[in-house]
C-alpha cells in the first residue's frame, strides 16, 4: 500500500465505514444484492445467467450503474483538481440524499440506482492520474496485502505496515454492522445519515492533501 499520513489512513477508514454502512443498507433493501461490492454481484450475475434467472439482470444492472459512477467520479475528480475529495464527497452525499428521497417516495429501483452511482463515485476519491490506489468498497485485495505485510513483519521487515489495511477492513466491517442495525429501524431513511456523514467527510477532506507518499 502507499504510505500516508495518519490523517489519510483514518479518513480512508472512515470512508470505508461509510461504504460498509451503505452497502449493508442496500443489501438488506434489495434482498441479497450489493450496491458497492461488485465481486459479489458478479458471482450473482454469473450464477443467474447460467440458470436463466432474473437475478442476472438485477446484478448486471447494478454492475453497469456502479461502473458509470466510477466513470463520472473520475471525470469530476479530474476537473476538480486539488478539491477532488471534497467535490466527490459532495456528489456522494447528494446521490445518497436523492436515494433516500426516492425510497421515501416508494421508487426502490431508482433508489438502488442512485446508491450504486454513489458508491462508484466514492471509489474515485483516492486516485492518482485516474488510477485508484485505495479501494474503499472492496476488501479482498486489502486482506491479501495485510497478510503479505504480516508475513513481512515476521521476516523482519516493517513491523506495522499491515496496520493501514486492517484499518480499512475494520472500517468497512464496522460500517456494515451499523448499517445492519439501523436498517430495520429506519429502512432507506438510514441513507439520510449516510448523506450527512459524507458531507462531514467532505469538510474534513477539504484541506487534506491526498497525494501518495511512498510504497510500503
């Protein structure tokens, strides 16, 4: 992973928690489909496609919308320059608020589209030359890197290079737990909380330099 100031690590972990919260809410609302974890949707798409099930259409649609979100986020981030993080987080907050409003109006399919767009957009925050170097909504690679760094520590290399990866995973997992707790109480109205959190993160990221440091 790239070595960052502690502030960047904590910001990334917080944004991973936001993604986990939203993904849990979306997963429960959609009955088993993901709004940010596209590896899971890819498996659902493939299984559904093989069996001729409607699930392939739903999972495939979410994947397409997520990619559109990444494209949009990358373009917005490119033109926002140094204000990339705050600009993208304002977009994420807006999309989540739209999703919550659509949910209140009973338009669940449109709400799911807005949520997937938001999660795709969020993944463009930590990018350098349009190449993402901190993934916020997927953890397989993060866990692999953590395991590699733990093995390196056992071999006498950097003792705590694994910590940023653990922080990201813990962020996503804790956010998902909170989303699962809140959803039965609020339904898609839980997304208002996520939108507010995204705005708060936008303020925190306003004066934060997201440039990478050195390879770990």
